[in-house]
C-alpha cells in the first residue's frame, strides 16, 4: 500500500537503527535547527528486525481488537517495530488508522490483544498494573497536545510533582527541574502558572516534565498541534534535539508530514498496519549521545 512521500525523506526497504545505549551525564542545552535531509537508499522496512542492535522498545505481532467477532474493530493488526535510544520515530496516518492506539500500547497504557512489547527485554503486558505505573513514572516521559499542565501549580511544581510521586525527594526533584527549565529557555519563569505563559512556553514546561527524570523513552501525541506554525517548529526542534542529546528515544504521533520530517524515521499506518517506513540518515545521534549513561 503506497503513501505520498514525506518532506525530506525517501522510501526505503529494510530496517536501520542507531546505537542503542543511553547517553551519559547531565542533559545538555538543545541545539538549533533539526536537519531533515532526504534519505538516500538507507535499508529499512515495516517490521524488519535489526540483527545487531538491541532496541529500548521492541514490538512484535501487535494486535489490538475492540468489540466482538463480527463487529470487531482491529485497531492494530500485526505491527512489528523497533526503536533504539536517542533515535526518533514519527507515526503518521489518517484518523482511525491505529497510531494513537500504537502509542498507548508501546507505553504500557493498554495491553495488546496479542503480541508483545519489550522494554529493555521486559514484556510490558506481563507486568502487574502497579509495576507498569512505576515504569511509566521512572522510565517513560509523555508530552501531549495541550501540555496537560495543572493550572493551580507553577511551572516548577508541574515538573517536580511526578518526580516526587515516583519517590524522588523535593530537593533533588527541584534541582533537576530548575536545570531543565533553564536549558529549555525558561529562566525566570519557574514560578509562573500556566495561564501566565505563552503556548510555546507552556509546552516547553511539558517537555521539561517529560525529560526531568532522564527517561529512556519519550512519547509525544501531536505535541505541536495546539501551536501556531512558528512556535510549533521551535518547540518541535527543542523536543527532538533534547531527546537526542539526553539519549531518550522519541516516539511521536502526528498527522503533519512537516512535523514528522523532524524525526529520523517515519512510519505511516493504515488499517492498523505499518504501510511504509521512511528513514533520514542525516538525522541521527552522535556516538557520544548513544553511549551508556
């Protein structure tokens, strides 16, 4: 099944991933400008498995069915996917194609009807609910379209709250949060509430919240959908680059081909399946970003 070519990309035919070990040290300041040069015959393909890299997330034969036989809806129908640390993956497709369901299954929010999702070799569906909840707090970060900041809390408090719920002391969480807020250009705004921030500033707080715990994977669902084009591009650059610099894998759902072009890889979905994959070889981590933390 063919889809229209994406900006800055070309279809390819077998998987290519980046080194899979996480980055070391404190998070670094984001660079400016995300490269999106066209791909040139890099091997890849929907569901192909890397023979020499260990992905941080690995999905095999994923199926998600809603309803009873005869009236069942197959939101996912045999999805295979790998993603390594510091890599970036955009998931595109029309409404109802299964892209948001895929994100929720990869994040352990939903259990698939069939198939497996491995996070560093652990089957998420086999974990008790409480353990999966702890995993989402400690190893996964989330960025949503509207940020989902708590309006009664300051920017700083919005960032430290999930860390404290995960058992981190207030002093440690505050130090981490202040460092990230400053790195994302929010100096002097730590005590502002969401209503006192612009849309772009509020979304940078949401990105800070996602990255403050040094997650292995960041999941983003239409992270620039509520922003104007200029602000959205600036926020997107920050999201992609800070994930890459910190060694976190980025899995982003979007309907916008221009947004998807910021990621190294893009898969297009249709009817619950991966229809095609695009790889941009110039958009990838450096060796330093892929070494173990």
